[in-house]
């Protein structure tokens, strides 16, 4: 069963409360999404560390219920 974009956004915001999250369904199938996550908590962290934080927020759903997520992360104003 595909994952809903609102569920993805809610999981990310639960783990990163100050995050600005934008989710796009890339294929219209509920399996392939793009997410942009902007958070002050990413400041000073490498891009890999930022992505790890987001993936952790998805609580193991990547590769299972959530098949693909193209991820862009950053800090406000950058």
C-alpha cells in the first residue's frame, strides 16, 4: 500500500518540528516522491547528515512502503 504525502510530511515534522516540508508525488502512484526539507537544525551539518536525519524521521519506511524519495535539504536563507 503506497504512502500518502501528508503522512510523509507529518512524520518529518514530528521529528524535525521547525522543518518547512514540501512533498511532490513524482509519478502519481504514491510510491515516488520528491521532498524538500528546510530546517535550522541542519545548520553546520553535512548534506549526508541532513539526509540521514530525514530518513530516520521516516522510521524505516524507506525501501518498503515508501519506494523512492528524491530528497533536497537545507537551512533557511541559504
